C-alpha cells in the first residue's frame, strides 16, 4: 500500500513540470507575453575574481550543453510560440550567447539592468527599470529578457533553472509568475 502511494506521488510530481510547460506554451502562443529567461547552462556558480563584463575569457561561459540548450530554446520558440518581438539580454557573455543562439544576433540588445545585481540602492533602481519595461510592454509578439537566477528571484520571488522561461505579468509593484517553460 505504501509502495503504491509512493509511486502515485512520484508520477504526480513528474507530471507537474510537463503540465506547467504546456500551460506556458499556451500563453506564449497567444503572444503579448513578457518572459524572463535564465541563461542556458554554464558550469560553475560564480565568476572569477578578475571578472570583466567586456571580456568573455574572464567569465563563466556556456558549456557545449548550454549552447545546445540555447539552440533548443530558439527552435521551440520558433515552432511553438507567437513571434518574438524583442529580446533584451544581460551583458554577461553566457546571457548574450544564450539570447543570440536562441533568437538571432539581429534581435538581441544588450541591456545593463539585466546584469546580475544585488539588493542595494543600485539594485533597487535596476529592478525598477526592468519592472517598468515589463509593465509597459504592449506588443503582440513576445518580449524576452535573458538574465540571471538572482534577478529572476528578486523580480518574482521565485527561482528558475538554467534555461527556464518564466512568463510574468506586472501586478502591483512586482511581477507575478503566470507560466513557466522548462528546457531540459
């Protein structure tokens, strides 16, 4: 009996991400959505001490798996979502590479407020800039912002996996998560 209950619970837990992903695709097919996309897979947890935003050799970069994941993100967006109207990206190489591989060089604009930030005065100002953009978007296509885990957490109160799309809607003074798409 216990074993059957555990199997049922495990089946339910495995089905939840797939259901969330399908609901996310339904929103993206409608268009007009704002998407916070965490960059694709990049090994490590922090950048080296000699980090320079202008020099990829001093940063964590996409792994081969991350580049493959970014290609998959782009192919699935092209096949399953309304057109992507605008793409802003953190200036960090792993975010820019994710955006460029997935959506094409010509659509991607580097945007410093999407760089990793901390919750200090500058971080609060940056947060307000991103919230303002998300709140004011009225396009018929989708608007994608490629950023980092810390930023997504600060903007939504929720975490995101590498390469996960978090679909948000402005609500009050923040962003509410209305859908997710997981790219394994």
